């Protein structure tokens, strides 16, 4: 049996404060390697701060969910695009 999920979602319990937590970073790296090896899409949930997003983006993550981008809505939201430089200046 081969385990090859389409998507893997990393819970916000791991994402929260990942930019300052070596153990959480190690978990992310392991899950990221597994996702790449199986051809799965890694989606990181619970991204709430610019620092978390910046660390994750630099680690190679490309799919995010969290309050940094949008609050949950009953019928969903359109795709959100933002200027990282502009966001960095606000911090």
C-alpha cells in the first residue's frame, strides 16, 4: 500500500509561533519533505502573523490559510493577493 494523499494540511497548533520554535520548524520540514516525496500539496493553516508567513514562505511553503489573509466566511472568499513588501512596512 502506498500512502500518497492529494493534500496535507498542517494544523495551526504547529503553525502558531513557528518562526520562533525549533521543534515546530522541525515538524514542518519533515511534513514538507513527505509532501514533496509523495507529490502532495502542503497547505499550512492558522497563519496569523507576518513573521509566521515570512518564515514559512522562506521555508518553501506556497499554500496558506489563516487570519493574516482573511477571516472565515460562510460562503467563502475570493482569492486574496497582497504585496508582501507593503505588508512588511506595516509591521
